[in-house]
């Protein structure tokens, strides 16, 4: 199964297990991105969020704050 096809809950479970992967901000709510970042932080992995050009600075700060030093933001 591709990561893109996984549900948010499955992505959270995989991140909680220590995985590192990329997820697109397109089609993913800010709340879900924060939940994914929190899971990466708890699991010890990292999360790259791509396609962030439409996300506000305040929301980017909220996402990054959920896992300081473990989030990479890409256009």
C-alpha cells in the first residue's frame, strides 16, 4: 500500500512506530497535519510536509511546533 493511499489514522500509527515519510499538504487538513507531526514526534521519526504554498504562516508554525526539529516544510 502506498503512503498516499493510507488513511490519516494509519499514517499516525506508522509514524508512532518510528517511521519517517512525506505527506502533501494538499487535501490534508491542518488539524491532520498537526496530528501527523505529533505522531512523528512521539515515534521519534520525522515528517516532511510538501506543497505548503497554500498554508498560512500561523498554521505552519502550529505544525512545526507539534514536533520541533522533526518537520521539514517544502513547496
